[in-house]
C-alpha cells in the first residue's frame, strides 16, 4: 500500500469571493534549503533544474503591511529553476499581486516575478539604471518589459504591487516605500498585452540578467484593499493537491489538505465525485485507484448555508506496460506524454553521465535517453550493463524524447549493442527512427580543423555519394576525452549517438575511441604525401609508395566534389580552385586516405 501524505502548511489562503486569494508568508521553519522541499510541495518546479530557488529563514518587513516580518523569504540568485504557487482561478476583473523585495545586485534586465496560467502576465523585472541603482519594469504576454524612470536603491526593501486587467490586458506596476491604502493614480510602469487570460499561480523565475533578490510577503487578491489588509471573512482554502496534479500508478490514497480562517460555528464538507462527507477535518483521505480521476469540492458551511467553497481536481495514472522502447515511442506519439510506463525489455546501457544522471539505453527495437534529475535510479550502471525494471514517465527536450524514471532499476546481463551502419543521408531523412541510438557512419571527414572544443558544432561528411552527405557533429559531452584533442584530418569511421536540436538531427561521440580513424588509416597515412602544401602555384605533387593507378577526388569545405581524376605523373592541377581549404581523397590498390590541402 502506497500513500501520499501532504503535510499541513501554515499558509493563509482565502477565497476569491472575498477578495483576498493568497497570503504567502514563507513560514516554513528554521532550516534553509530548496523552497519546493521546505514548503512540502506548496511551491512546485515548472522549469529548469539546478540552482533552486532557496528558502531563507530571514524575513522582510514593512510597517503596516499584513504579510510583514512573518517566517522567512525566498531567494533568487541566478539561472535555472523556476517555481510557482497555485491559487484559485481569477477569470475576470483585475488580478492584483504584491511582494516585498530587497535587491542586493541588479544586471542588464529581466523579469523574475509574474502571474502564471496558460500564459504569463504581469511580468515584473529590474535593471541597472547605469549608475548602480534599480529601475523596475513590467511586461505582459511578451518578455519585453517597460521600465519606469525612478531610480531605486539596492539593499532596500520595497513593496511591489502588480496587476493584470483581464478584460483590457493592461498590467500596471507600483513601487512603494510604505503601505498605501488607496491605489495611486499613476503607476511606475505599465504595459498592455493579451486579454482574457485566466490567472491561477504566482511564479518566481531564475534566468540570465535577473537581479539577486529576496522576496517575501506575497499576496494575491482581486482588489487593492485586500492586498493591504487581512480579510476578516470566514474562508476555506485547499492547500494540496494542486488542481491538475497527476499521481503515479500505485497511489492508493491522496490526502486533501485544507485550512480555514476566521471561523466561528462553520464546519467543512467535502464532496468527491458527487459523494459528500460532512464535518471533516484536514487532512481528508481520498481512496484512489490507477486510472482514476477525482473532482473535489471543499465547502465551508454554517446554519445559513455555504459561506465559502473551493475546488481541486487530480488523477492517478494507469501504468502502461510496453514490450520495448519502440512500443513506448509509438504510444507517446499516439497518446502524448502523460503516461507512466513499465518497460518489459532489457535495454543495454550505451553511455552514462553525471550531468542530470543521464543514461543512454538501447534495445533491439530503439534507443532512448534517460533524464533523471531527482536521481531516482540509485543503482550504478556502466556501459554494457543491462537495465531491468525500468518505470517512469516521459518528456521532450528540444525534440528529444526523454525517459524520466520514478523508481530504481536493476543491473542484469545484457545483449551487446552492435552499432548499425548508416549514412548521413539516412540520418537526415529518418533521424526520428535513430534518436538516442548508437550508430556507425563510415568514411567520415571533418570540415573543420584544429582541436575539439566543448559544446561546439562541427560539419561532417561521408563518402556514400548519397546526397545530402553532410550534417552536424556536436561535442555535447564536455566530459568526453576528445575535448582538446586534434580533429581528425583523414577519412575514417565514427560511432555516434543520434540526437536532435530544433527539429534537425545531430550526432555526438562518447569518447575518443568513437572518433578514432578506421583500422588501417594510420598505415595508409604514411603511404601518401602532398607537396607543396599550402600551394599557390596551381600544381601539387602527390607521392605514393606503391605502384599502380591512383585516383584523386577533391572536396570543398561544404563536401562538394570539385575535382576527380586519375593521377598522371604524380601531379594534380588545382589552378581552377579558389583560395581556401580542401580535402583530397587519394585511393590506390585498395588503400585510401584523405589529406587537407590549402590553396593560397
């Protein structure tokens, strides 16, 4: 039996019908750490991975502000993790948000706080004014911000009040040094964007050029007065689960956690899929089954009837058993990425990384990339190991399907992977069939010279004579031992993993062995020479150590063949070639090599 427990969270929430919707005081204890963990899931990650939003135990204060000096605060320091805190839908009128902020550093400008829903609204940002002071700005449906003109100080606490008018699409920003009972007539900055966007979450964003900022006292309401004052109306709020949450297969109970405020003789009734239980306390356990969907209404009632009501919906995934990776891919293509899968085949590990705990695996049908940021697979796997008991969900990143495991897996005996031999033309045409697989491309040359650098694109060509014959080789693995090593200048075979970026295929090698030239390339290298090189005479001499007819083909840096002929008197006329770098492929008595030629 597996049960999901949601710890009671001391967050004051009240209903939209009374104006105030959220009061987030970051009262999460005395231990600094990841905000999503400290808040027991009240704040959830929706983007990024490393560099989490940090829960700090110190708070921010402003006299008269109802969420001042309570609990701790949230700290945004750089790039990566973005988080959000959900609240009941605001579908009409004006959504107001507020937060105490204190900036310790500011850059060239970006947004760090916004309303969230199907689209972002009221994006609040900050930038340096050029004199070491702060300008605050606001955006709407676009990431482009309109900044105010008033310079504000670093290391000073301000109250930001931002709003989004759902009907007009106008977002306003006020920057306050003291609590103001009435909304000022002129905002610090204003912007106009999409209309009709439902607002149901507040988000913190970490990205390049955001300020280093502490945030506290986040409040959401549908009017200015409720931002500046605590509501006295009886209310109920659902803390968890957030609406739309999907739980893993095997979840048999989900606790609905709620809190009430300003109550006297009111009681709470809960209705789950039409069945009502009266006078309940928090948490209320809902019995669940795999594949079930649950609509929950929490009503606060007294003798006069219902005084407040909140709703949430959640589901439990059904486990989809797939025979192999190809079947998994087919199911995702047909049904999307919401499924949870159990893989029956035993794939072989073809590469492992410490970055994001990634592993490439492949069975007889297909390959897939495991992306395991939480580290749910705790067993150590090496290249060549078989992997058994793999379960989890899936996601896409830049077009690459990723498997996201939710449990550990087991090392078992494996079936060795023999890389399938493919041409560049085949990969360019059918790269989806080879995504994350280990393949071999024969007779490859690199256009560029020098040494390999990390995270860099290079052009490779093959000698298949099937067009197109060039594609991107990317040094995706900064840890690879070929980084800093010379780029091969002769033709050879390479073993690569097939990736994708922006709808186009790429390949990357795991290590130096994958880009080592074919077996006899080094021996053949000594059998041929070209001189003078570089040349400006229009003629080069090609020396061979064997007798017999030699053929020569010259390719430009785009892989286009510009000369092909049988060698006569060991000389090659290159006077027709423009200044540049070329590759000369020489073949004699079954031996082949490729040389770089520079025309000056």
